[in-house]
C-alpha cells in the first residue's frame, strides 16, 4: 500500500504511562502498536501484558540499576527492550522507578493506515522454523514473535521515547469488555510467581502466549474475570 499518514492525535501521551504498572498493563489491552518499516506502518493490537514492579522479585529492576536496565528507572513512557529466548522483548516504563509493563503478545491489526501490505511484511519478518509464512493469528503470539513481526530491535529503541514518525501506541477506541487476570509466565519459583500481574483480553485468549482459559483452569483459583467498559 502507499505510505499513509499516522494518527499522532490518537497516540498515547506520556501521562498514560505515568501511572501504576498494574493500571497501565490493563489499560494497554486493545491499544495498537504502530511501527514504521520503510514506507509501511506495521501494526498489532495488544492482547496480553504483564506488570512488573521494583519490589517484585520477578522483575529485572529488583536486581538493581545497571545501564542495560536504565529505561526501567526513567519516567513513565520510556521504552525498555531486552533480549530473551533468542529474540527482542518490548516493555514500557510506568510510574515510579523500576516499574514497567511487558507487552507479552498481540494480534495483527489492519486498517487504512496499516493495510494488507503491512500484514504481508509482518509475515515476511517472522516466518516459522521451516521458513513458511505464519498464520496471522500466531504472528505475534509471544513477546519475541511480536517484536520480530513488527521489526522492533533492542539497539533501535531501548531507553528511547515514542516517535510519532516511527513508533507509537494508538488508542483506536477498541472495546475490551472482559479482561482475564492471572499469574505471569516463566517466573521462577520463589520470585513472586504467585502474583496475578498478567492481563489478557478475554476475546483473544486463545491467541495469546498461553491460553488462561485452557482445560483444567478454574475461575477464582487460576484466573479472574474483570468486567470493564471502554
């Protein structure tokens, strides 16, 4: 598709992120990440997030300040990226030193700005292990898959702020009527693995990193349903 103009008036302001990490993690569901690659705006709707706090033993910040973790200690709205599982991971700082939100998974977003050509580019960016195109619903189903599909790299964005000409998060007024709250994934035992700091857009539960509604999971024990209106 031809180069389309972004919508900076709908880009989330820094004040959106300058709130408690749990609040930001839930509020980010349904928001759209847009990243410019060449003449295309690649886009994905956020469907899964995890909150991390300085006092939380599962957070990077709990290990103390380093230059690599600098973005975690900057004002809300800074980008924190790091390498995990052989790929890049995307986080946004929240209010207070050491608090942030990990963008765990998303779902490709297609509209007038980010059209079919953008989706095709995302598929080229993120083929499966055999080199084949991934189906759209699995393209961003994990933190490193998301970054690969959107073309986001640690050296380009770590410790930076958003840029309306290259990368921003947009409020497209998408409804998220139900949110699933549950425990985070991959937290080692004894590192506050019990904290219910993971949030999933219920309508997209089967497309996230790990479906919290899978067989054997019990509401009130393994997860909670939060009703909300946008």
